[in-house]
C-alpha cells in the first residue's frame, strides 16, 4: 500500500511522544536522496512541529561518509536525531559511525526509522516490549558466557566478560540512548576472539546481510572467534563471497548476539521483523563499533570490519552461564515472557 506523508504524521507524532520530544527541542531528521521512503522525512518534520519542537531536515549527498564537520556538528548539537538513510555506503549503517557515537556521547537521543510503514505500525513500541528488553539486557549484562545450540546442529560458545547487555524496544527517550523503530531485541557484543564451535543456519532462517532467506543449510566452523570454514550449497557460497568481499579479519568474527522479544514481528517480512521475532536467536557477523553512554544501550565492541551480516534463526536455544534462557522460541525465564 502507498502512503503519503500526511498519512504518516499521526504515527510519527505518537513515536516522538514516546521519545519524549518536547517543545523547543532541536530535532534533526537525517536522510539522503536515495533513501527509499522519501515520505518519511516530511512526516517526521510535521510531527515534530506539532509538538512544538524545532525541526530540521538534512539531506546529505549519496557519497557522504558522515565524517565532515557540518554533519558532525549538526548531529552533536541535536536533542533528537531521526536517522532515515542507508549512508554511509560500505559499512552497513550510520549507527556504526563516529558521528553517531559522538552524538550519543553528547547526549542526543538517536532513533533509526527506515523500515516499511507496515512494520512501523505492526511493531509500534509498547511497555511489554520495553520490559522484556530491559530484564533481558540485565540478565545478558551479568552473564559471562553465551552458548547457542539447536537440533539443526548448532553448538557454539562465546565469552562476553565485561561487555554490556543492551536492548531495543523502539523508543529513544533517555539522553544518549539509541534505538530503532521498529524493533524488540536483547543483544551484546561477544568478545571477538572467543567463539568456538559450529553455527548452523537452516533453510527459512534469515541471512539479513544478504537480504534473503536461506534456501539450504549453512554450516560455519568457529575457532578462536573466527569463522574458519563455511560449508553448504548456494547460501554458503554467497555468505563466503560476501565476507571475502570485505575481506578484513573482522569480517569473519562476530558482532552481536541475542534474541527477539516481539510476538508481533512477522517472519514473512524480512528486516527488523526477522531480528525482533519473539524467541528467535540472532548472532551477527562483522562490525560492532557502536556505543552509547546510556545503560543497556550500545555494544561496546571493537570489531572495525566493513562487513555486517545479521543472521536470524528459528528453533534455537540460547544459554547464559549454563542456564537455558530460550528453547525453541519459548522463554524459560518467566520474566522474559
Ligand atoms: Fe546487526
């Protein structure tokens, strides 16, 4: 279905209210000419104005790396930033740039909004998703070891000593908090040299970095944090080609690991629905240099790769320090339901 900007203003207003946008605040809407949903920026602009905020739209050129003085100053001085852009090209997302990290450090709230409108409506943030996320992030933060197993053959461990536990619920309402509307998930950055074991992706799981469902089984062998072998059919070939195309050491190491918290997510809609689906397990490869000063936000990883491939798996078990947290898409910890 097509929507005009006017159709979207109400939803953006609800979202900005959830993010506690106040009269007189400076709201920066960052986009680029190739962003596929050009109706979003005017809708966000109008919604911010109805709340009495000062709204600005910055449309950057398509080869912008988000590293020039003007962009950095604008981001650092905004109260609220709505990022709706695929820039900078080549590293997956603006959320992994110094510009975004510095804005968060300076106290900006930063919200990514770039999924189709059906997803924004389907997963409008609510307190249940926030509660599950926060409790999950607290559990994740305290844990030192992650183990992932599945009937399909996954069995691997990762260390996370000292790393944060983070959550996303689609609301950036605290100073220095980043979030993504729509999303519901718990995550952390495992230590990049720690993964050991076998990671199996089944047909129907989502290779999000390749923007496709796996058609056949992919088996990755992990040693000392690195993917040392990828076996399978065409999907294994494509994943190997993607990682080799980036080719840096970090392309073969993990980025973040965690689970989805939103039962409204639709597995038939590839994107944040895949990452957010209740009880599914997401272990991503590649870049994770993203941090925020706010508790339970950001990753604090050191993987500087240009690659980033989220992989979202169904029917997978997730363990923290030997305790089973998720089994076959059901939470064994009542507080996480
Ligand atoms: Fe990711």
